[in-house]
C-alpha cells in the first residue's frame, strides 16, 4: 500500500485524482493521510510512504516528521522525500544559483537587500499561486509591493523577492515545462505556451504547440538533467517546473512536492485529452512501481481506518 502524507487543506491534489475516472485503478493501493491525523493511527503499517507538501511545513513539524521517517525506514518501509533533507523552494533556488545552473536569484523579503538584478517580482515562499506582483523595476516599487502584500495579510517573512529570468523565444513566446519524478522514473507532464511571462495555464494552443507538447512528452528530452536536479534537491516524488533559457540551459522555477495530478477528463479540450490520458497511464505505472507490496492491498483494515480518520477530520474542519 502507498501512504500519501499531506497537509489537510491540500489533500485535494491527489484525492481528486483518485475519485476520478483516470485515478480509479489506484484507489485500492493508495491512501491519502493528512499529517494532522497521524497521531490517531494506533500504529503505522508497512508500505511505501510519500512525504508531500514539505514546502508548507515549518521547521518544528519537519523535525518531528523526520523522527517518524526514521522509525518507518527502520521498520523496512519504502520512503520518498525526507521531511528535513529535501530542499524547499528557497533552499533549492539558492543551491541551483550557487551551482551555476540558475541565472536568477531569490531572496526572503524580511532579510533581502539590494543589490539584486531588476526587474524582480514578489511571490509567497510556501504557496504555488505564482507572482504576487507585476514586474518591479526599482526599489521604491518593491517597497510598495511588499507593503501592499503585508496589508493584504501576508507575513513579510513568508514572501520572496525573485529576479525575473526572461526565457521568451525570438517570437515572444514563453514555455513552461513540467515533469514528475516518481521513485526512479522521470515522467514529462506538459509544456504550457503563453505570451505572458508568468504562466499558470496554457494560453496558446495552436497545432504547432500541440505537436511540440506531444514531442516533449514522448521524447523526454531533459530526462538526464532532470534526474540530476531531483537528486540535488533530494526529492523522490514531485513535479519540477522549469524553462529552457536562450542559451539552452534549464532554468528551474520550483519543485512542488504536492502537485495536482490532473483534472477530470472532461476538463481538457478534446483535442489534447489523449495527451493527458497518456500521462495518467504513465503515472499509474510509476505509482505501481513504488508500491512495496507490488499488488493491490489484500488487507483493507488499514485503508478503511485511514479513510475513516480522514472523513472524521474533514467533518471536524467544517464550520
């Protein structure tokens, strides 16, 4: 059985996939368990454990979960993503810039100071909501954007100032590549195309773009370098988002340890639905490969208990 550990408010990333048509085959071998409910488990059973959502955890929870990790590993469980050793967003960006891989830098807003290379933008360190500001071209604009973010309820200590890295091609098109690592497998997810510098969804879907995305998913052209990047981050389950710079080098935006798997089939345009279905099949195969049992669970007691705890926790969380 695979145990997917996650923060309770963000369990939807996998839960929605398991409820859908494309995730049905995983339901009998995978359980989503919020970290907040771990203490209600009388004992943690054998299986494979994915520690996800690490970028949202503070130091103390990660330290405690590091001890849980050690006990599970000593008992013979298969473990993915160490709560303390896996690099989170700022740690990863710092490491990749120092390694000479990334051309841009990021700074925590409460300790940042010039000089940085303009333009920059503001984003949350722990979330995946993208830029919190437009591109900023001078210090006064940065100060005003940070003040606006704080007045909107964001803590200064959880904001980053990030240098913009322009990866548009000669036609002004930006590409955001995404690929999963699941155990030992690197699985291309998609390429998003846009004329906007900050991509959260695909704005352009011409036949040439569909063909390029298809070729990327089939050829897996960056597999070797992505494997090295995941190893540098010490992350064994997650999705890397990146671009290819004008000099051909990869520029990494982040590795999300709790990525949304996919939407329901009908949410995708029919012209590209088969691409997503193909990814769903590759995702299933990769998850089956990390299942320590190698087959669907024959003992439903643990699964039923976990699901009951999740349901109970969900009821308690509602107002």
